[in-house]
């Protein structure tokens, strides 16, 4: 009986050590990816991408959501490895946040989809079906990835805030939780 309890204790310690090592490894990978992302400015060459305005009306509060004159740009990038129909279906999750930042007047938002060539037409149809109230850019030639090879492939690193010089000042989805949302707004206030 005592050897069984000892074996369980040893297995539990091994399991806990493994879990701790994995969480540390994941955290260091995220930190490393964030450092790589912040290592060079982000280039936004929007004129080389197709801009889709699914249901945008000129009197919409979000009409100027991607006005390049604002001091900050929130970039939401979805590459060809991600499920396009899943991503377009979740776009309305941005509505409230976009309305909030559009009232602030400091943040432009750029949604960039980089579909596989054979998915371009389907993506366009999906965006129209979703009846989004803001523009979306379709990068079918991969210009965004080519001009920004330092962007990690981890989808967690595909949402970030840049300043007017292209420097990344925040990484993550500010809608995920209140802590990230506060950090997002703090980055805007601190960066001047």
C-alpha cells in the first residue's frame, strides 16, 4: 500500500513538473514571438489590396474606421491557414469594440484577410453575407506577409496596435478580457 502511494506521489510530481515546464515553454514562445513582432515596423500597403465594403453606408458611425490619419492603427490579420468562414462568422464580435474606438477618434482599424487563391471569391461572398458595417481588405497576392516577414505565424500575434510610425505598441485581442482592454487603452494614452 505504501509503495502504491509513493508511486502516485512520484507520478503526480512528474506530471506537475511536465505541466510547469510546458507552461513556461509556451510563455517563452509567446514572449519570443512578441519580441520578433516588435522588432521592425509594420508596413500597411493598403492600396495594393482589394477593399470590400459589405454594407457600409456613408452615414455609418464606423465609416471612417480605417481613416489612415489617426495616430493608431489596430490590425487584425487573418492568413490563409485560418478558416475563412469561421473568421467571417466571428466578425460581428468586433462591432461593439469598433464603435467604442471610433468614438475615441484615435484608432483606425484594418481587417486584412489573406485567403488562398481558390478561396478569394468565396471570402468575398461570405463578407457580403455577414453584412458587416466596416471595410475589410482582401490581400490575395500576399503583399502584407511579404512586406512584414517578421510577423509570427501564431494567430495570437495577428492582432496588434501600431503607432503612426508602424511600431507595435500592443499585441493581443483587446476584446478577450478587461485586463487586455485596459492595456490596449493604456497603450494609446502612454504612447505620445
